[in-house]
C-alpha cells in the first residue's frame, strides 16, 4: 500500500513569507501528526489531528497552524517565516497508537 | 520537566557483534515506548513498540527491553550488519485513557555505524 506522501520535498522561502506543506496519510489512517526536526533540537511535536479536529498541540508559536480535511489529508502552515524555521518537517499517520507511526520522507524547508 | 536521553550520540561496532543502545527517561509515565530507525534525508521508520506492562519484545534480529522501575529501555541488534548503520531514535507516547496520546516525545538519537 502507498506510504505517507509529503509535498513538496524541498522548499526555499524568504523571511516574512508564509508556506503551506501537504501530507497525504496512509489510506485508512485517521490520525495525522506533524513534527519539526532540526540538528539542535531533534524531532519536536507540532500538532496532531484526528477526524478534522486538532487533539494535541506542541509548544510552538501561533505562526504554526494546521488543518485536516474530511479525506484525512492534512496541511500545515507557517506564517511570517523566520530563519529558525529552517528544518525538516515530517508528517506521520497512524490507525491506532498501539501500532506505531508511519512517517513520510518530509519537506525540507530552507528560509533565507 | 520531561526528559528523554539516549546515552550515546554515536556508537561504532564491528560487523557480527551485538549493538546495544540505551534510552533513559525522567518525569514521564509512558504508555508505550517505541524505537525508530532514520537514514539521512529520510523520515523515521517504525521498528518496535513495547507497552508499559511488557518486559521484552523481539522482532527478527531486534530486541527491546523496558524497565519502568529504572525508567530505561535497551535496544539490541544481534549479528549486526553494515546495512544496520543508521540513527536510532527512542520515542515515548504518554499514557492517556488507557492508550497512547498520539504525541511522541523523541530522544536525540544514537548514530550507529557497523564496521565491516
């Protein structure tokens, strides 16, 4: 079966711009979560959606937001980009917390 | 505050030997502890999940132990191969209503290099 698909794979943006990243989960997976990965901080939880509702939110500023659609696809948005937002953004989907999470390959965002 | 530590940033091991990676945590009541493998430029790949009431879990050459008293998990790869070279991440899923909370907290990872 198809894995978790994230688009685009690479993105370069300028400070102050906004960006939208997309994630298509594995078919049948209703939970979608987002993580930011940087060399200094490692993997950090951003938020998690289930049936179009945000159930959990990590400790990130309000510039980071997301949503989930009725087909479980999810988007995350970062407004007013800062240099420190440069990172690998990973999406993960799950059918049940018992079974681990399937991650996509990520979107590499570079802010210049 | 909650803290997860993987004891080594890097570990070099000879092919054929057993690699043992450690994950320690504090101020946490996990429902599940998970191990992932991550290759450069790729997302983490799920390997094993162990529940708080389980002591040990095995899958092929992989073995995970979980000691909630010591607040520690050990991850073993037996008969290691160069293809096992990657970064291994420990992650905790906090308990919520008898299951996980769908919010993983990750360690910084251990970069394993298996030398032929």
